[in-house]
C-alpha cells in the first residue's frame, strides 16, 4: 500500500508534523538523510515523498545532507514517484540567488542585491549598494549570517573578521556572500506568508526588533548568545486575521511554477508602501504559540495535502 514518506535531517523539527499525522490516524515513514546508501539498481517504494531538507543542515553537522537529498529526489523522479517540494524546491532552499531570480521572473520585487565570491570584494559591493546594508549568506537557513552594516567602517570591520576567521557567524556554506540594500520598515516587523498545497494559508507578523534569526520552530539550535524565537515574548509571532496583499496571487503562481507544495515567503514593506520579498522557505516551520492563539494548524493542513496525493485516495476521488 502506498504511504507517505518524509525526507529530513532535523528530528526536532518533525514533532509537530508527527502529532498531526497521529491526530489524523495517518501512517508515515521518515527518511533521515545525513549519510547512507541509495541503491540505484532498485526502485523506491510506492508513495508520496515530502522533502523537508534544510539549508541550515551544515550547522547541525549534516554537511552534505542537501546533496544526499538531491540524489534521492533524482532517484524518486526517475521512477515516477510523487515528490512534494522536489528538485527545484531544493535548489531554491539552498540558494537565495536562485530565489531572487525566480521571484523577479514572476514580478515579485526583491531588494537590490549583489552576489560576492571572495570577502575582498565585499567593500566594493557595499559601495555600490550604499549604507545601511544587509550582509548575509547565500545558503543559510534560520537567518544565519545576517548582519546589518551601517557604514563603510563597519563593512571594513566585517571583512577583517571574515578574513581572519573570527566572524562568529562563519563563512557561507557555498562561498557566496550577499550584499543587499537594507529595506527600512516603518515598524520593526516582517511578514511571513505560509502556503500549503500551493494556496495561501495564513500570514504571520514577526517582530524583528531583536534581530534577524527568525526560525519559528519550537526547537531551534540557535548560535550561542542569540535569542531563540521559540522562547521570545508571546507576541513575537502573531498570525494576522483576515490578511490580504496584492502580491499573494503572484506568490501562489510562483510556488506552482517552482513545484513548491508547502512553503513560506517572507517580505517587508517600506515607508513608501513598496513590498520586497527576501526569502523563500521550502522547509517551513510554524510557531506553535501563534497557531494556538489563532486556532489553526499548518501541519494539519500539510497532512491533509499529502493524504490527498496518495494514489488510492486520488483514484477513489475520481
């Protein structure tokens, strides 16, 4: 009997999804992809495969987990298996450059950004973008590596830390730095729109007054000294009742075109009312406190979406 398989590399992030599977009485199997063997001479099992591989896997010692997941996805696709968040979703998960180019192609504005390889080029890129600016990793996850740089002197200090290997945030996993124009919002918050089955589910207002590391999961291994949003004040994450935005239909079209069944897009609106999307998350986590207050469960919606894709359910519905 076909079943649901969940591909991941972080056990702590799976518990809310497991709870939703239990509540729905739906069996599933987890494939923890850190290291192992793929037997390309045999077909994979029948079923629906939900990819939750994370760009931040290297911060948990799972350095090549995305590459491993990519190989598994190729195997699954070769044999015609249904994959939720397949090869294109994984590509976007590990590259903000890929995200920005794809968003722009769908008419979704992104902040002006320069991609830099080699820290010695950060100063020149900063001079072109202007200050203040955001310096961050192309492949990160959880907001890792994001720095607000206010001046040329601060940029020089950041480059010196990077060159001497003294930057506590470390180097980008893929060697690509992003130098991005800072978008100043009238109030210190961003909006995160959640989508399941390619359709808008809800939007979350996220307080950014204490920094940019915004993973909403209950259990998140944040760098030492960073404030974990899971234990932040209750209003750090708030689901916005009745939210609407003119970019939502474009975002849905973007996700459909990229083959992203479950994901989130983060965006910010400046004082002039212009909105910029700056992150696409294909391994989305949900804030349990915000969901309890709003009486909604994204993981319940995810389970319903996965069950609807099972072959026997599809045949019965037809």
